[in-house]
């Protein structure tokens, strides 16, 4: 059994929801998992107690959260010595025509921080119309017009996350860590059964 940290930054909650889903999938394989919002880190905080780290960030106005970028930059040395993964949440990831743009955000993050995670995932985000004021709702409808059906005006929140892809990403991370650290998953089938 390994100890995983999932550290994330979230703007409207979808990145936190994805981090929790990854945590559930990894813990179901028998690992200890701590999912922590970058703003809620205890002080002092160290990566030494974790065998693997997953970092998640969302895109808002073309940028990842400063706190996530700063954390990765400050801890780049420690992150380079253990298995790591990065996941990004954006509306661009949900739009077939904008996936290259989403990949560019990841590339910028890697360049800015100097960190090279072992695994990278990109997931569609969500529109939280119920939480937006009038102006933000109009702005977000304009930004997401390619994702919203022409004949459908959003009346509630819309989620663009492919949960099967999130589960596959989490399973891949767990399998990678198990292989790299030489630990077995608790879900491994006993061939004698």
C-alpha cells in the first residue's frame, strides 16, 4: 500500500469533485489517499510522507491557479523524486476543436514550473450557472457557445467531465505507482481462486 497526495486548486468546485473521484478510485485499490485543496494545506506542510503526488488545477481566463503553480515550482525537487501526475480541468478539454488549446495550457504549466509529471490528464469542466451573477452568466454562455446545443438554453448547471476518463486516469496512475514502487494493489485477483 502506498500513500498518495492529491493536491488541487479549484475555482468553482469541479476540480475538487474530480480530485475526490480520483481519490476514491485510488483508495479502492488499497492505497491511503489525502485529497487537499491547495488553500487548505496544514502549516507546516511537507511531501515527505507521501509516496506519490497528483496535482490538479483548473483553467480560468487562460491560466491555472497561482497557488498551484507556486506550490509545484517550490516543490519541484521533491516532486522529481517520486511518481507524479497532473490533471487539468477546462472547458477547452471538453471541446473537440479546442483540445489543442487545452494541451497548450498544460505545456505552459510544465514550462513555467519546470516540472515534468509522469502522467497527464485533461478533463472537461462544468458551468455553474446557478452560482453566476447576470454578467458572468452571459459571459460564460458566450465562452461556452460551442459546447452548448443551439436549441437548448441552459437552465441549470452543466457538467462536461467524462467520468470514465477520470476513472481510467486514476487507475493508470495507481498502476504506474504500484509498478514503480513494487507494491501490489489490494484489488489484484488471486490466480488460485
